[in-house]
C-alpha cells in the first residue's frame, strides 16, 4: 500500500512548490515529486529532477486535480470534484436508452437526418414501404387525396383483382396490380407537373388550356402515357384569375385543405358605392350561416382605368363561393371577381387570360412544395 502526503513549500521570491511524497508500507524508501507554479502568465508542472534509485520499486505518478475555488481561481486537490464523481456514478447506474444503441447512420432514429434530400428521395421512390391506397393514387396523379378517397368509396378501384373500398389499405405500387376505372396504374410514378394558369371567365375545367404544352411533351416522351392533370381547389365559372394545375395529389391536398391556412387574395369590382358599413359587414363575415371571417378587407384607391370601386379581400378557409357570399351578405352587388394570389405566389402581371406558365423552383417554394 502506498500513502501520499501533500506539503506546501514556499521560498520567496522563487515560485511556490507543492511537494508530493509517496511511501510504501513494506519499505522505508520514499520518493518525492515537486510541482512548481510558474508566474501567472505561464503555468507548468515540473517533475522532481533528483535521481532515483534504480533498484527501488516504481512509484506511481500522482496527478492532482486542478479545480476552481470559490473565487474563480485555480487550486490543486488530491481527489476529483464531487460533481464529477456523482455524474460518473449516475452515468454508470442509468441504463443506456434504446435509441442510443441504434446505428445513427440508418433512418428511423431520433438523430438528425444524415443523408441528402436527393438520397432520401431515391430511397423513398425505390425502397418505399407499403402506403395507403388513397395516398398512392394521389401520388400517381389520379386525383387529389380527397378525390382518390371518393373513387375508392365508389368502388372504382381494384387491387389485385378485387374491389377495394378502404382508402387505408396498404399497397405496394411496384408489386400490386391496381386499376382505376378499368385503367391500370403504372408501376412507375409519373414526373410532377405544376402550372399557373390565368383562368378566363366562362370556363370551369382548365386542363385543356395547356394542350399545346402536351403536344410538345408527347413528341419528347413518345409512348409514355400523358399524366392526368387537375386543378388545385376551384374557381367558379364567373371568377377569373390564378389557378394551379398539377398532377401532384399530395400537393393539391396541402394547398386546398382549410387546415393548411394558405391565404387567397381576391380583387372584387363592385357595382355602386362602397360605404364603411359594407366593409364592417364583410369583415364580420358569415357564409351559409357559418361564421367565416376573412383575413383582411380593404377598399382600394380609385384608378383611371378602373371606374368601379375595388375591394381586396384575403381569405384562408376556402369555402365554396366564400368571397361572393361575403359580398352578397354585406348588401353589395358584385360586378367581377379575380383571384390574384395563393399563399406566397402572385399571378404574374404579364400573364394574359387563358395563358399559363410552368412553375419554377422558386415558385414552388412559395407554394410550399419545396422546403
């Protein structure tokens, strides 16, 4: 057994020393080590240069703990700090969590994602787990999520030869045979298309307005079935302006569902004079007996090319004919209605009626497709 003693030695003006001596209970030999403290600018530990008897047993080197005292300075002590000992004991006594045993290089752990978006997209497209039937139909561009569920409920979808009326049924697009209205679903998901269209008045279905785009596309993709497009949300026949056309059902569901809180901005041309009471009535809002409050209502300043009063109305709930009903219930007569914005994407000012533009990456970010 070895014992150690700490003795402080000082001999000004030389640096102070801390002498550490170790002695063996079975031998009278002892060894001393000196630790010197250099001036405050440089602090070093200097071993005792005195020669040691080669025949004596090796003496373990004792390294003291350097800790801070109550005044913030450094001090030496022979035992570790109590907090460190307690933390080590708690670490040893507490069981290792299951998630910590997992390899964090694999998906499914609580660690931050390690792989790039492109790698994760490739994994999802080629090694995806079975998914809900309604989600598969929406991803394949059959319809929006809600529209796909309606097709399933109506018995228009078969899986491996049997009619399936449960949207939650798990299917694998690469293995299962899925038919919709007698047409087999392709094993490969089609590319995603996104268009912004300036819908003219008098047209309810807007997909045919981009037929010229498909003529060019079909020549470049000969033999590949043309993806089915549908509109995101809806605009009634008399309303003009911005509408999104796509084959991405998940995106359509996210944009059109009221829970997404995507705002839509409309410009309404009014017949007659608009008073303060009309604006108050619209802002209080009621549609079909349901309290429906718009985000904002504003009377725009008069312009030379717009003789009628114009209102800017922003809503987010997306109820059927919501803006028209708000204006009607306020006692005003609507002349024309145009949607100019969805979320962060605004209808381009140079996009004429009946014209369309394919959305770019920056536009999709404004609509929440890319994050």
